[in-house]
């Protein structure tokens, strides 16, 4: 029996050294989770009177348990590197079509725009609706970015203008001279005020037609006479001598007409091409003021843009992928999906930093980063292995001594057997 007991100890210690060696070898493997050997004793069974029982006859390896503790987050600066800070696994579809799960976020883009792992597995996520939000109830599908073709152009539909008109400005039509009169009554001479050129108070911006071609637009403002309010006529570069509309200000320099929230002002901008329709854009001037300071434009914006190519990708803490384009636009392109399990210890390692679900782990539960038990994502970072190298080296020395001690029990038993055999 002693030989078998020592042999079981040698086998268990050897298995422990294998696991420790694997942990040490993967100390720098991204997303790697360490393992440990868990032992169970072997007890001999015997029939006998009450109180009788068998003695121990060695040890066995009950299981090799994976340790799914959080690894350190290491900043890399690569936008496609993603770390999970908390629970959950990235969902993958392997090249053979099977499902897999990983904590390794070293992602890449292939020639078709798919987000993939180093092994070529496709990363799964949720599609985005027209408002930029993940589609509720949708199942995860392979994430793909539009790298093959530029995004389509968008015609200008809205223009926002914020500026101050000088309350000290002269009337656009000017004021005629007043000659001196000896009276009675005496009238002092007043020099004429010349007309103000229309281009004195003006600004311009670039809009876009439906094909993304640029269409310049210039707006001009002329102060006109009024006995009740301060009025300014608004012209554009194509209106000629006809005002588009008139702005009115009260004594405090606040815009009173058109009132914010009233029927939207609309500019009809002619395009240079007969193929593309004219640009019809609303004009928001609700923040225009008239104060006693120089004319100044503080904001002039429009929502159109030309076509653009993909130049960068950023993944947020909630997993939403924001694609940046050469035309300055940013659009949500999807959301990384996570999965979790009722029993993560039941997952089976399949190599390459991936795990497969089993009946012991239960089915994967889909979720979004940052919601419920799912951790948030860290873009530009990776989760390092959770292997404690110092602890593993200590464990290795302990396992080595256990191996040597079990070998010594076999050696001692052999000496005892030799002594018995040589008895006379």
C-alpha cells in the first residue's frame, strides 16, 4: 500500500507542477486566467464492525480550478484594444462557426471591416438604430465597420446663427444733411450720414447639397428706420434687393421677432447643379442680440457634410463604437456585446485565450457593458493576466518539496521491503 500512496503523491505533485508551469508561462498572456490544483484524499473502504474503517491510501487531483479574478488594466493607447473592467466575456464567432468567449481584447479590423481577434474570430455586438442607440431585443451579430466605401453625403437641413448687431450702427439708407437756418428758429447744420454698404454687416458659411457639393451662403444685415422698434432687414447673396425677413429688437437689445419657437424660418438655397435640388434649410437666429458693441459672430453652424472615409474608431465604456470620418463626422457603428454565465467555473478552455460554454457553465446570458452585472469597457487598454508570478514561484517550490517527499516515502518503503526479504 505504501508504494501506491507515494505514487499517488508523485502523480498529484507532478500535475500541480504542470499547472504552475502553465500559469508562469502565461504570466504575460492578455486575458489569461490562472488555475490551481485542488486535491482530494483517497480512503480505503473495508467491511467490519461498527467503528471500523479504512485508512488513507493517497491523494488524487479532484479538479483544476480556474480563477476568474480581475487582472490589472494596462493602458496601451491603441483604440481597438479593449479591456473589461468587471464581469463578462467578449462574444466571438470562430472561423468554423462555433461560439466562443474571451477576455482578450486585442482586436483588429480585417479587409471587410469586421472586428476580429488575432485568431480571426469575429467579435459580436448589437446593431445601432437611426437614433444611434442599440436595437432593443436584438441578438448579437458580427460587428462590421464601413471601411470599403465612404459614408454618403448629407444635405444641409439646419443652420444656426448666433451674433451681435451693433446698436450704434447707422441706418442703411443713411441720413440727409440738415442745412443751417438763422430762423427763427435757429437750426444747426448737421452733416449727412452716408448710406451703409450692405456688406458692412455680414457673414458667410458653407452648406452642402444632396451630393455633398459645397454651396456658399452669405447673409447680410441692414438697419432700417422705425419709430417703435429697432429693425434689421436680412438678405442673402441670392436675394438681390428683397429682404428675406426682418428682425426686431426691444429697448434691451433682445430679439422680439421672429420669436423663438414660432414658425421656423426657412432658407431656399440654389445649388449650382440642375441635377441636385435646392437646399431647404431652417435658420435658427433665436440667440441673436443687439447691444452697443461691435458686430461679432459667435457661432455659425450647419448640419450638412460631404462624403467621408473611415479614419478612426473609438469604443466607449458602454461598448458603443464611434467611427470617425475624414469629413469630420462621427457616427455610432454598433455596440460590443458581453456574455456571462451562472457558473464561470464550468467554462472549458479551448486555447488561444478563449472558452467554450458547457452544460456545467449554463447558457450564455447576453448583455451590454456597464449594465447590471456586466463590467464597463476601457478602450485603449488591455486586461493583463491575473497570474501572480511571485506566488506561483513560491507554489512551485512547495510542489517540488512535496514531490521529493513522496519520492522519499517510496524509497523508504523499498528499503523496508528489502530488509524483510533479507531476514534469515
